[in-house]
C-alpha cells in the first residue's frame, strides 16, 4: 500500500514496554452512513464479542496461540531506552491507516449531517489495561466501547504473517479498519442496541456477534474501496486483505486447533463469510450494502 510517512497521529498513545498489569486486547457514496443508521439502528439483529463485559471486540486468536512455541522475535524487538525504534516504520503505517480510515468516516458522517467522534489507538506490549478491563496480547487487537479506543500489540502483525499465514501491509490495514469499524458502529448507536438484544436474547448471542463482526468486515471493505479510488493500492494488496479476513475465520481457527468445526460456537463468522463481506464493501464503497442484520443475509 502506498503511503508517505509523516507526522504521527494525535490519536495514537504509545504504551509499548510500559506493561499493563496481568491480563485476561473517492469515498463511499454520499449518504452511505445514513443508510446504515436506518438499516442497523432499527434492525432486529446485530452483535459483537464482549471483552470483560465492557463492550470490546477483538480477533479470536487465543486458541491458536495455546500450546505453540513463542514466535521468533526480530532482533531489537525490546529496544533499550533511547535506542532507535525497530518498529518505527510499522508505527508510521499504523498511524497513517488510523487517520485515513477515520477521515473517510468523518466525511461519510458529515454527508449524513452527523458528527463523527474520533477513536483513539493504544499500542502496547504483552498486556494492557483498558476501559473494558485487563487484556493480554493473546486477545488480539480489540476495540473497547467504554473508552472508545482500539488496542494493538504490534506483535500481532507478526503472528498474522507467520502463524495465520496472512502477510502484507494491507493485511495489517484490514485489521485496523475492522477495529475502527466497531467504533463506527458505536458512534451510530448500533453497539448499544446489539448489547441490549444480546441481553434480551442470550440464546442468540453468538449469531448476533457474527452479524456485527461481518458488518465490521464490510465497513473495512468500504474504506479499502476508497484507497483503490485514490490510487493507494498496489498489486496484491486486495488479496492480502482478503487473506487476513479468511485467516481469522472461526472455522479455520477451530480446524487448526481442534481438527474439527463447531458452527454453534462461532462468534466472528467463517472464512468465506468474512471474505465475502469484506469484498462486498470493497466492490463499490457503499455502506448501504453492509446490512448484515437482515435475517437472510448470513
């Protein structure tokens, strides 16, 4: 993905190495967000994984990491105080994607006569304290609704490339865009509606979770479409994003860990579902097409 390193985002807080306690993580068509508001806030279905009961949503990687030896870390992954940051280029990239994704949604919200409040992003190492409770890096990147913040351990991107076999910078961009999509859902009031539905219908909790996760994939695709229109995509970038979406499908993770698949326990969607909805958002950049809540949509 083409990007020019520049000033770091004012929405990034770098807590790497600080520790976090012991842890349990041309734009879319005008009016697209307005369509999401109508279709989703009033919808009967929706969902999100909750971290510590606080409204967080993360990538389900804990089972993949269990029982596996630690990944090989690059030399200098924990730099001495004052030493050059070995991940400086990656932080620049995260910063660029964060600001670019949020610029898109701010413009979409303005087109719908609404105000978009920007999310924060915290970089951490190993464990972190969030508004949704303590979390370890094994949670994967996650969004906490209570403090409106995305949390990312950069080592996840190395895990994504090596253990999930989804390398590439646009795979990383997909992850960030997916988590910011959860913030978009929060801004629209969808997250609160979903939480209420899950409380009222606990037997539907997993299905509700899958539907909201797939919508976040679709909204990530809407942003990806905008990068294509602006000439930021390079050859192979879309395939990297689709590869990342497929890598974190519930069926692929369960098959790799347990050798079997239990659809009743899915909380994020299958690899096919996740790539389908990411691609749907990418096709024309229209958020109106991201209504995963209709009963016949998944």
